[in-house]
């Protein structure tokens, strides 16, 4: 009979609940014939405990927590999603799938990584969160003008990018040059051999020194670009935030929380599609699928953003907007990543700047290969492949 170990039942329950699982979810995921809902309940009451093998599976594969955590005398203090995303109503927080909750925890680790790799100092010469800040009642036009001037990217440059993917990469580099760090991940929740698409497009964690934006790589490039600016607005307002296609929740918000979400959506749309230029382009235009697609391509945004601009000008009916958005949403297919290449995918998720930074510290002998692997979120055996990929794309270390 396998030896059982003295884990803290309170931590077991806390780990399950913060991961967003109910007991039946855990039973299904642990996939052991003798583990039933009653078994999990007994572990969490302290009348029984898992074997070491079972605890490893719970920690590393299901709850995504360090093994040592389950021996702590009490659960650690950790910021809740409600504390991180003050503008999000409880109804939306309850919809956060376990995968998203895990990525929020991962993002907090990345903030720690950035602080360690940079000796606690943001390396950007210009830091937008130090130099600009706004209130929820800010003028969208004034905010857009100030941010565009600060970032130093004019509309001519924006239009010159050939593809949405090129535009995203350029905006990402611009954000990081100005002190905001961008990472990508797939938010989709795995279910058996398949996956369930997440309604969330991204989120941000506010921090004066190391602000972070996470973008859902499963969404289209144009949606990812919109998410960048939606989350940047949150950061400039001094809050964490979440970007979701489901805007129904906005009517549940009140006060500054409602103003914040409305402002973030309007800021992203107005920044990417400046009103003055847009008004010139639509003079006498016939609004149809072709003209909407042409405008979307011009600014590297989604058709939904263009349609919203028409709606805000009372050029289309609400029913027309809702019908087309619903139609487009039903035909959108998720991105599959970077062609199945493990190293390309990792490179896309972490970004060139972060990978360069981690390898620089390693080659300067300031961190070990084990620490490097931890920063890159890979096993040690994959570090050489990451380094080869870095040099192939011309990275500097």
C-alpha cells in the first residue's frame, strides 16, 4: 500500500477553489479509478490524504502550483481576480475558466522574473506609466492624441505595415520600448483531446515598475492589436483589466468602473482608427461588406471596430451592427499558433526582448542554466533549441 503524506487539507481546498475547479472537475482530471468525489472531500477535510504520486498530479498538472505549497501551515496571501480587476463584475469573474486563472498567476510570476532579470529597474528609457496618467472621465480625443504623440507612431507608419501580424509585432516593440511588457499565450481551455475557446482576449496587471499585458494568441491578429490598446488604457488609468468580446457586462457596472470599460473600448477604437482620417474616408461611402473590409485592412483592425465607428455616428442601426458582429463571430476560427514549431511558439509567446534579456544574463554568468530554463518556462533540455532559434532570427545576446 502506498504511503500517505501529511498535506495541509486547507491548502488543498484553497488550491482547488482558486484554480476554478469544483470537486467533480478534479475527479475527472485526476483519472484514477479509486478517486471519487468522496475521496477529494476526505482529503480536504483532513480525514485522509493523497499519495505522493496523487499529490504530484494535483500540484503540477491540475492546480499548477509548487508541490511544497501543500505543506504550508496555511494558504499563502494572494491577490484575487476581483482585487486585480476591479472593474469586472462578479458575474464575469465567475466565468473565468481555470486556464485563465492560471495565466493570471503566471503573469504575476513574469512580473517577478522581469524585476529579477532587470535588477528591479525597468530598462525602458521612456516609461509611459510614469509620464502619462488619466481619469475615467478623460476625453477620448485628448487621451488618444497624447498617447500617440508619446509613442511616436504616426498614422502614415501604421498604415505602411503590410499585414496585421507585422502591425502587432511593431506595436508590441513600441509598448516594450515605452516600459510596458507584452506576453502571449493561448487562453483556450483543454477538454480531453480538444479545447474550448475562451471569450477573453487578454488582460493586464498594473504595476508602476513592471506593467504587463497578456494577449490571447488564439484570437485574430486584429483582435490582439485591439486588446493591446484596450489594456494600455486600463494601465494608464492605474488599474488591471480584462478584454472580452462579451460587452454585455458593461451595463452591470456602475460609477467609475462603468466609465473605465467604456473609455477603454473607445480609446482603443479611436487610437487605431483616428476620427479625422476615418471621417474623410467614409464621406459618401456605401456601407457594405466590401467597404467595411477595405477600411479594416487599411487600419489593421477587425471589421467589428469599423462597424462600431459607423454605429457611433448613427450611420447604421443597432440591429445591423449586432447581426453582423454575431455573424462574424460564428465564422471566426482560432489561430493554431506558430505552425506547430515548439521554439517559434515559445518565441512568439515570450517575445524577442524578454528572451534576449534572459540569455544575456545567462551568458554573463549571472544566472545558471536551470534558472534560465525557469525564466523561459522550458525544461533544461530545450534551452539549446531556444538559443539556436534566437540566433537564427538575429537576436543579440
